[in-house]
């Protein structure tokens, strides 16, 4: 498990050209390939990156699309080049988001008694169904305030990690996912979170361990094995996101749904729901 260095800051102090170049290098794409994919000449891209040419807004957005730059950062690029932002950012609780908020709430409610959450771009929980709330209630107060971050809650030694039977596997999976998010988003806060979690003693202890135990039969999925009140819950997870978003909040939202990996867990989750 390798901790990546912090991403290059995406401010506009050094001009939009340096921002484009930093993302291109981060994606390991040549000037030639990016220019051709974006429909401009390599010479023009070179001039943009060195500050000798001011790209149009459409050229910037074409480059951003090829580099899979998040919408939030595309607005930063536009501002750095002197253009107005193109992408809005509405709070999930705003009136404009009412229909989407209702749809997400309905989805989570229908998923009960299995846990389900809606996460923002940094994996902070913004919505949770009753089953997920029952699990969140097990966390110490400091991991629930001001909000629950699923990476921190799952990897902190006093969080779900203390209940996770297969922490080397599950923790390794989570750290790998966080590393991918840092590389994809180049977000400084996410990079700082990665550095924090990588310093946890239980995370340090699993670095370099194999994903599967020696001589074990390969599995289709890595489950999360939680021990609660002497009973083992085996859960696997799915992630989904919105298609063709034009709003930053929607682009960064994802829905994580947990499912029982075996009939015993299915029965236990239904029992917990009935008891509550």
C-alpha cells in the first residue's frame, strides 16, 4: 500500500496553462495525444500551457473533458482564464434539489433493512437510511461530528475497524479506493485525509499484506465482516452515481448500498429492523 504525494494545487495564481499542464502530466498523457483528442493542434496546446495563448472557454472544457477533470475544477479553470463558471452548485437540501433529495430518500428507504448511504465527493455521509443509522450510532461521538466520513469511520482504530473481522482485506480495499480518489480528483483535502488515515497504527500494520489469505479459495467479492454483539454480519457493497450531471453537487454524489453476503446476515438484519 503506497501513499501518494499531495496533488499539485489547482489555484489560479500561475495561470490556467499551468493548471492544464499539471492535470495532463498527472494523467500521464502527452501533449500530442491530448491535443488530438480535444480537437486542437499540439502547437496551440503548447502555447496554452506556456501562457503564450489564451484558450477559449470551449477549448478549456474540451481539454477538461478529455482529462476527466471534475466539474468543480473545470469552474476553477474557467475563472483562471477569465471566464464565468459554467457549472452550478446547489445544496442537496435546496428547493431546486427537492425532487432529487426525495428520490434518494425513497431509494434508501426501499433498501432498508439493508444499510444504505448517500456520500458527497469526499465520502461524507449526507443521507442514511435507518439500517445505516443503527450502525453509525455505534461510532464514538468524535467520529460522528461534525459529519460521518466513511473512510475515517471505517479505518479509525476506534471506529468500525474495531468491529471488522477481516480488517486487512477490507481496510486495504478502502485505502486503495481513497488513493484512486486522490489521483482522480487531485483534491488537497482528500490527500490530507489519505495522509491521516495512512498514519493510523492499524492501517500501518496492514501495509504490504496480501489481499487474500494464503491458500484461500478466491472469492467473487471482498465482504466486510462485522462482529456485533457476538454475531458476524457479512456485507458486500455497491456504488452508483448520477449520469450526465451538470451540477457540482450531483456530480460528486454517490450512493453506497450494502447487501447481505449470506442468508444468516440477511436474517440478522431483518431481526435488527424488527427489534428497533
